[in-house]
C-alpha cells in the first residue's frame, strides 16, 4: 500500500492539494547543479557518474521538497548505447552520428547490449532508492521513439524535425525499422530502470506535435502504446506518464489509446481546456508556462493558482508545460510551490 501523493494521483485519486514536481528540476538554474556539473567535468560525464547524478537528482528535493525526483540522465543515452557516438557542443547542444541508411540501421547493437553502457544509470536509481525521503516518488524516463529518432536521423536537435520527416517520406522502411528498433530497446531500458527502483516511468515525446494525421497515430501513438503494453505485462501496476508534447487535439483520448495512466500537457493548451477534454480520462500533469519562473511576480502566483484551480476537479500532478529554463530564478520556484500548496 502506498501513501505517496504522486502514486495516489496516478491511480486516479483527486487530492486536495496536487502533488508537484518540475521538468528539468535538476538543471542549470540551480547554482548547486552548476557546481556538481563542473565537478563532473561535462554533462555526459555527469550522466554516467552515478554518485554525482544521484546528487543532482536530490538537490531540488532538498531545496524544495518536491513530491517526485526524476532520474538525472538524458533521452540521448539510449541511442548512444545502441552505437552512434554522442557529444555535446558547448553552447549549442547535442551532436550524434546519424542513422539514415539500411546498413546503419542494421549496424546498431542488439537491444540486450544496451545495458553495458547504461549500467551507471541503473546504479543512479539504486542509490536514489536508498537516499530519497520516503514520501518522494522516483521517476525513470526515456524519450519516445519518434523524438529519439529525430536526433538519430538529424544528428542534432532541429526546429522542424525536417531530416526525420524527409527520411519518413523517401525511405519509409528504414524509418519504420528505426522506430521499431528504438521501441524494442526502450522496453528493455525502462524495464531495467524499474528493476533498479523507478516507481513510475515517463515517456518524453517532445516533438510529437510535428506528426500529423495518420503519422501521429503510426509513429507517436502506436510505439508509445507498444512500450506501455510491454512494460505493464512485465511490471503489473506500473504507473506510466506519456508526454506527447504539442499534440493539441490529439491529447484527447491519448491516455485510453496508449494505455498511459497520465498524460502530461504542454502550455500550448489552456488548463481549462485540458481539464475538460483530457482529465475526463484520468490523471493529467501540467501545465504552467516555464517563462513565468523567469518573470515571477503576481503573474506567476496567479498562473500557478489558475492551473491548480482548473484541474481541482480530478486527478492532477502539478508541473510545468515544458522544462524550467536556465535563466529562471530559484526563488520563483519556491513562490510557485507556495501558491500551489496555498501557503
Ligand atoms: O548543460 C547542461 O547541463 C545540459 C542541459 C541538459 C539537462 C539538464 C540536457 C542536455 N539534458 C538534461 C537532463 C535531462 N534531459 C533530463 C533530466 C531530468 C530532469 O531534471 O528533468 C530529462 C528528463 C531530459 C530529457 C530530454 N533531453 C528531452 C525531452 C524533454 C524536453 O526537454 O523536451 C530532450 C529533447 C533532450 C535532449 C537534450 N538534452 C540536452 C539538451 C539541451 C537537449 C535538447 C536539444 C535540442 O533539441 O535542442
């Protein structure tokens, strides 16, 4: 039996005060994060240093008392474990060897071999299970296949996911094969995270909004549904959060169609709209605009209260609509939490 607020909300309970955590809560807006990252050397070294990755995961819990801790790692570690080289260009972002041909697809490592590279991530989770306060829920995660594929195909972040859309149009077999490969590897990766102590898993489909019509069904919804079905078969009762970011109208019915226990919504939809159209199927996570944590003041307090009020009639996990940005003021995070908890 559990009394952790996040797990109760994920089971469909409407709580008087919503549990709260933040995407990218361990990140560059925190001075203690920047110090630990400097100690690790660089971002990827931090991800693969289990002690330090656990330390940065715990920092926002100590500072703010969030209801959940999210594993510190990155969605690009899984494709790296499949073979392509990954590095981060300072001030620019991720770079990765591309996978766009049948030969490159065939050269990816067998799924079972990902654990060699990803073992430190599982160790981070094991450390966290020992060190987290007992009321705090531990969330593991992976990128959804489409979003991971956009980076594997382009070799970097892109504004419109153009290279991935182009491969989908010109060589659908290779594109679909890559989606399948990421899907099967993600099932093993998340299952290992659960075995190491993750109590909830979240699938980040950050670029779902650029898939339209049947493509959304085939490449955002179906792979997500396949991952969820496989994980639930292996780990009965495992709660799963799906985040098909900027899905718009496709948020409607996504929980039922994918099997997710909770759908996270971004701030391109209003909380009132999401309460009416998405929360009727179960728990919703979201959706304060992250820029309010930069600007602060009364709009932040009013915004946090508005989100809380809009979702008060059903199961809700308070969060941002996307990750907190490096220029956010750490004091504003405290103000947001106080506004949600009614302090
Ligand atoms: O300089 C730094 O310290 C690196 C910044 C950073 C951080 C803090 C990156 C690089 N990744 C992370 C951690 C991270 N990434 C977490 C940890 C848990 C948390 O606190 O939330 C998670 C869940 C992610 C997920 C992630 N990585 C996503 C999906 C969510 C989202 O933001 O849309 C994506 C798209 C990535 C790729 C990535 N990693 C890092 C950057 C800058 C990017 C985006 C690249 C781009 O497309 O421009």
